[in-house]
C-alpha cells in the first residue's frame, strides 16, 4: 500500500484527540490521533453512509 496522507479537521488545531482521514482512489481510511495504529478502512459507499449519518445527527448524544 502507498503511504497514506493523513488529514485532520482544522478545528482540532494542535490538539491530540482528533479524527484523521486519508483518502485513496478506492477507500477512505479513518483513525484517531490518540491511536494512530488502529486504522479502519471504508469503501466509498461506507464513507458516504457515515458522512450522511453524521450530518443527520445520528450520533449526537
């Protein structure tokens, strides 16, 4: 696998508890900056479903 380029939301600033994503042609990889070795791979459809659920507030407490 090619080297992944990780990005985090600008709202995190220099924080150390942030979600990070790396996008490739066929997948989106997600991890926490607290556990950078615990990486989840999502295909494009799964990523779209996750983003839609977040926007719809499905994970709001």
